[in-house]
C-alpha cells in the first residue's frame, strides 16, 4: 500500500508494522501512512515523497507469538526483494537528480523483519529506524548488511510488546551501535511515529 508513487519519489519511506497488524486491519495503517505523508509533503499531490505500508508477511498476533522468529524469517526475503525492486524502478523512472533516498521504519516486531532481511539478504537502504523494537536479530548494527545508517528508539516507549532478550539485544543498548533517538512529548492515538517526528524528518531527508 503506497501513498504517492514510489517510482517517481525522491524520498521513499517504507513502514513495517509489527504485532497484531495485517490485511484485516488496514484502515489504521493507511491513516498512519497518510499522516506521515502529510507531515512531509507540500501538498496532496506532492510526488517528491512516498510512504509505503509494507505488510507482506504474517504478523504475530500477540507478544507470546512474537517469541517465534519464523514470522520475521518468512517476511525477510520478501522485504529484501521488495526493496531491490524499489531501487530498480527508481533508477528507471525516477524524476530526481539521483537515486531515491529510501528509509525503512520497522515498528516493534516489524523491526525484527527488517533486521533479518538486512542480516541474511542485505538491504540497500539509506537509513533503518528500529522504532520501539525489542531486537533486530543481530548483536550489533554492523550485522545489518547494506544499510546506510541505523537508528533506534526505546522499546519501552511505543513498543508493540515483543519480548526482550529473545531475538538479540535491544537496538537502543549502548553496545549495539545504533544512533538512539529520544521521544518528544507529542502523542496521537497509537501512532508510534508521532513522538519522533522531528528526528524522522531529518532522517528521511538525509539532513542528519
């Protein structure tokens, strides 16, 4: 699901949700994508930005299910293939002066999917934000192949309930090697991006 055409966008954001999301609960996800798009776009038809909600994997339905890595392993290969396709279409049809800047925002268990994809397949992205992610399937950020820069937020704030210390260390821990983002005071329903909008803006635009 995409808000604006990623083939022509200069900045592409891929949001990967975690526990309890899927095709039957798309409306809240679409609302989040629309909100994020409007935060960056100059108008309703601004083609410079594209926000994609990627749910091409079977999400765990509960924190107990999230102890199982198979959900993330199943989605990792699909995600890597999807990102590779974004690169190809951007180079063929992009309207910017260079390749699109791609940022992945993996929320909770969605961050584990992105982590497995980078670890096992490589992800050609400019930035990876592990948002409220309890673990990324690797001991350090250096294990995330192909990723430009890695950012993390505390899973204690806007996490999705994925258990700690099951799939690896917390990405916000000092030894992991990610740049840790601090939450702001804002909140809006259950949208995990709102508290981090100032930081996300800089990451997505590549100004940090």
